[in-house]
């Protein structure tokens, strides 16, 4: 289990306990956090689960999946700390992770 | 104006199989899809990926599934209206009058929405300033490449469309290619080609830059690009092209007075009718307790929605339950010769 903080573009914070094995995207969707669309259901085909990972956390996450950067090219305003939240699997090591949600997904 | 028993919105697997089921019970239908090809997500997002959970087909790719569905509905000679979007619907007595973006009109007692997660549309620049040039000098697809002759064209993107157009247009335009990172995801041969053109000063490339703003009073003059550290650069431009792939947007479907729950449409599971009489929703776009966003569920939903359409298309007839193996009537509809 990991405590993950999702911060909406407007600043609204959501602190959620997400079970190990779920993705950061699923943690958001299952808890009705606005700002993550996840149109393709986590199959890395839509880039609407895009998040900005808090700078100090970015290097600590497992590496990007093959093809994730290709998909991020198609996200809304990608930056250096962009990730697809459906490709980040939650584990104890992610306790305290903070992700910022983009202004919009599409 | 086209009269038909049912209009299907969406040529994904669900819409295609629903067309089959309509044909089996003797109803005519027309299919509209915003994509320029048939197959929905299967053909747009994963044509080469194998699917393992289509009943009785141990493995097939998105493209194979689509081709098989097209083959299966051949006997019914169904009309497809591709590269067009259903925009407006209006009730007229027993019928719905349906209008598309390109101005086609349909009159039908039944609309079957098999719209998936929405219609596929090009992803646009996030900047607002690009809006006022949209469709004129800021473009997301190319219909007539001659307009770029001897002009300055700034192309954004790192995939095949961006690379292919950069190569093509560099023959007769001043091309600048901009991509947000060093790596391009297009075919290696195209990547090599643009790098070679860059070496020979046939085009310019800026990587690790993205769109900041477009400038121009009435007429587009330049593009401002920025890197991750906030440094920016101004590039003169007559045209700006963006190739960021496709996104799925519910768009007009939201305006039809249908109940919507988190981008999906609630339906009754007997006929898959929505809160509006004669409008059905099937596949990824519908929701009900236990809904699975799987192709196999879409097939089942399409079969029941087709039966639901029958009572509005043939109010004076009774629908008979028949097997394809044994019914002469069904086999006639399939164009099979009976002895
Ligand atoms: C990478 C990936 C892998 C997948 N793997 C599997 C798998 O293994 N097994 C499985 O069962 N499912 C899988 N799926 C899910 C499956 O593809 C979908 O459930 C299925 O495509 C849904 O079909 P559909 O016909 O409902 O909608 P879609 O396939 O989304 O088609 C909808 C069509 O409607 C069109 N449309 C929408 N609105 C309009 C409008 N207003 N006017 C005109 N056209 C419109 C769209 O352009 C689109 O072409 C996968 C999905 C992805 C992305
Ligand atoms: S949910 Fe579609 S890419 Fe992550």
C-alpha cells in the first residue's frame, strides 16, 4: 500500500491509499479523482492518464515502459517529468508519491 | 436524404456486428464513422496486436478481426459513410432526422450509438492563440499540399505523419520540424532521411522544443517555441502543422439530451435502449451494472439492440426467433442458395 497525493491543476489535493499492484491511474479512477480520463483503460493507447511527477520523485520511479514516450508525445503539454499514470504500478516504495494533474487531458 | 431502418454511429467491432444482426433479422442500416477507415479502436489503435479473447477465435489481430467482420456483413451490402461525423439529431414523429458534419441527412426510426470512447479527432495545440488560425493556416491534416509551395511551414510532431510531411514538403517549401524530445518515433528510414535533409540544409530541426504561441494579426506570421527551461525562439511561418495523433471525444453526442454517466450512456440491458426512445447505445459507450468494456460484450449488446430496433422499424410485424443454420428466410438474407 502507498499513500499517493494527486494534485489537480487548480490545486485541489487528494491523498489516497492505493493498494499494491494497482496503477497510479487506477488509484485515481477508482476514487473518482477528476483530471484523469484513462480513455483506453490502461492499454497505453490514449495518453489521457498523463501526470506530472513531482521532481524529486521522478528519478525514483521505475523506468518508463517501452513506447511510453511515444505515447507521451501525444499527450496534452508533456514536460520532462511527464508520465502515463497507467504505467506506474504501485508498491510500498511509492509511499508518499506526489503527482500533479495537467490542466486537461484532451 | 437517406431513409433506413437503423443508423449506426461508429464502425468499430460493435457497430459492425450490430449491422450483421440487423441484416439477419431483415433490417437495413447505414454506418457513419469519423475515421477514414472501418474498425474503430481495433484498426486505429492496435491493428497489429493480437487479441486472445474473442470467443472461438484463439488469436487474431485488430486488423484481422476487422477484416473478418467486414467479410461477415458483405451479404448485406451496407453503406459506410466514412470521414464524417454525426452531428445533430432531431425527432420527427416516428423518426429521427440525423445530420452529419458534411451535410448528409438520414431519416430513421432507430439510432444505434456504437461510438466507443468517442469519435477520433486530431489532437490540437494546447495554446489558445492557435484557434483563430485553425483550419486556415494552422492545420492538423493536409488535403492539398500545393498550398505550401514556396512557403515557410513549421511542423510539430515526432511520428510518421510529421516526418513524412517534413520530407515531402521540404522539396518545395521552407520546412522547420519541431519535436519535444531528441528521439523520433517514426520509421527509422524516415528519421534518417530528415537528418540527411537537415545536414544538406534542406530543412531545420529543433528538438526539445514545443509550441508556446503563434503570432500574427489576421495573418499568421511566426511561431514562438519554448524549451523545458523556458527559453524561447521565434520562427517565421506561413503555415503551422501539428501531428500529435488522435484523441477520442464524445463531442456532439453530449448534446442530444441523453443521460451521460462519466462519458458513458446508461442503457436498459433488455434492448440497450437509452433514455430516448429509438436511440440505443452499445459497446464501450454504454454502461449498466456489470458492464465489461470488451469486444465480446459489444457483440452481445449489438444482437439485442438490433432486436430492439425491430419494433420501431416494423411496428406491424412480429419478430420471429430463428437460427442461421436452419432458417430459410435468414439464409436468403445472407444470399445463400437454398435447394
Ligand atoms: C490497445 C488496446 C487493446 C485492447 N485489447 C482488447 C482485447 O484484447 N480484447 C477485447 O475484448 N477488447 C480489447 N480492447 C478494447 C476494444 O478495442 C474495445 O472494447 C472495442 O474497440 C469497442 O468497440 P466499439 O465498437 O464499442 O467502439 P470503438 O472501437 O471505439 O469504435 C467507435 C467508433 O465510433 C466512431 N464515432 C464515435 N462518435 C462518432 C460520431 N459522432 N460520428 C461518427 N463516428 C463516431 C469513432 O470514430 C470510432 O471509430 C483493447 C483496446 C485497446 C485500446
Ligand atoms: S490509460 Fe490510456 S494511456 Fe494510460
